C-alpha cells in the first residue's frame, strides 16, 4: 500500500504467487471510493467514458499516454490499464481512477474521479490504516 501519494491505492505485484499475471499496476483500497466508482460503472460509466475518449481528442491523447505508461510499467503484459486490450476502450473505471491518483496527471482518470462525486467520506476515512 502506498500512503505517500493518497493512501487509497496499492501497487500490485506484476505476477501473483501462483504465477498468474495481474493486469494492472494500481488498485483502489478505500471502500468509499470503490463504492463511488462502482456506482459509475453500474450506470453505464464504462461505455460512456469509452465513448468520451473516442469523441474528445484531449481524452483520447490522455488515454493513449496513460496506456503507454501502463505498458511501460508492466512490459510483461500486452494490455493497458485494467487489462484493456482494445485501443480506445476502457474496461475498469476503478483501475483508471487508481491510475489517476497514483500517476498524475491523467485527465481521463481525473474526469472519472470528478464524476464519482465526493472521493472521501464526510466524517473522514472509513477505515483505519
């Protein structure tokens, strides 16, 4: 867990103990933020943000740059953030949110986080470190 940046994402090992590749470098750990992003996904967020990244040239560049960074971080995998294999397509908004928090600036991820609403619970952190 990397608390030096935001305290809500982990840096995952590239290969699990059983030898299976893990398809992303960063993972959300905050239950509140996971729930916020889950609501986006449940309301069609993956398709909506995939389309936005195809329609908006700035988001397309942001996604391409972030995918290239992900591939540089994880050269053993042919996929991008969250295991996405199709160019211009998103697979997991949680992975894009974690990437935005861990490797700023990432405009597409930042916009996903902005749509998610409050990133932190009103009363403070919902889990202890």
